[in-house]
C-alpha cells in the first residue's frame, strides 16, 4: 500500500486553539489517505490546546511526533521546526482552527502524483465564521495553473489552507523565511520563481474565521506587506501589489468605519471599476443603515 501511496506529512500548529482544536485534529486523523504521518507543534499555549491534540493524535494509532514549545515563536519558525521532523514526499500544513474534508489529502495527492511539474498545489475552499456559524465558498482570486510568477507577486491568490507542497521543492527553494510576517506569500513567490503552480478546483478545506485571526492585526500585516515589497522590489509587478493592497486597506477601513473621512479616501483614490463603485455604495448604505457590510475584500490569512 505505501508503495503506491507516498508518505504525506501533515504539520499541525496551534496556539490557544482549545475551542477549535478537536475538530481540526479529527479532520486530520480521519483522512482517507492511507499513508500519513503527523508532526504537531503547540506554540506555548496557555490553555489546554496541546493536551487535547496530543491525546487525539496518540490514540489515533498513526505515526506521530508532538512538541510543546517552551516559549512563543513566529509562524515560520514553527513550520520550519516541524519540517525538520517531517519525512514525507508531500507536506501539508493545518492550523488548529481550520479543518479539511476527509478526502482532502487523498484527492489532492492522486492529482499531484499525475502532475509532478507543480511546485505546489492549492485549491478552492470554504470560510467558516465562528461567531455566526455561517459557511461560505471562498472567492477564488485565480483558478489558473502554470507559470504564474507575475500573478503571485501582484497579489497572494493562493488559498493557504489545504496547500500541498513537495518536500524536494522546499529543499530546493529553502524553508520559510523567519523574518517575514507573510511567510506563505513569500514562499509562493519563491516557488513560482522556479516552478509552475497547480490549482485544484474542488473545495475541500475550511478556513476558520474568528475575531482573533492574524489578518485582523493591521500593524502586523502592514509590516508583512512592507517586507515583501522591499524583498521583491526588483520585480516591476511589486508596484501593482502595492497599489492593490493599498486599496484593500482603504476598502476595509470604509467597511469598518463608514465615516466622511473614509468616503474622502475613496473619492481621493477613485477608480473607474465595478469593485470601487461597489465599495462606495456599501459605505453609503451603511450610513443609511441598509447594510452591515460584513464581508471584506481580503478575508484570507
């Protein structure tokens, strides 16, 4: 069986995910794919995240290594720590507040085995809002496969949850940049410099959106964007990325704070585009109390 099913290393990361971690871990150990190993790191949680996950992994009977950090590290440092213990041909990272369909690994590896040209395989997925219980299909920013370096520099279109990576590709391009707050985008750029990117259209991953997602830390995200812009400034497409994420911030600010100042920002940066007009109308509707404008342009991180 393992001969026809190469080993897949699932890397699980938690930090104070006690309320979500059982669903996440159960989705990992319930995968229908027959040749898995689990490497789990808890990033110095102050709750029972590690104890809950460690017990589930140990009772699964599947190959497992678990570690509880003695102090908090960045996301990249934790992923690199897990990679150093991973033996699989393929790698997939699962945050402890996300989860997968039980056939996620099986279906993606079957496809990947037939398409070894790709440096990474990403796919469609869902967003689950913990506060409301609502599930929605995540907007796909790109469903292309191929040489996509220019496109991935312009904006991070890869759905990180559910991505499958070849370990030999990581050995080639290097592990995750521990100086980058946007470690995923940085990695996709480095892979796209050397390899085509593959897209898997069936949604099999669920991204848990809560009040505590890293993407809601605006200072953290801004620092991450600036690092990427500087690191890859030799690409002309970075100018497009700067403009895109500037508008993301303007639209998000207008959604969260529908003030006269935010309307001024929209007018100052006016674009003849359906998206821009939509954002202006949303702001006006919020003033009038017609819409709560719950969804943002950028929901993924």
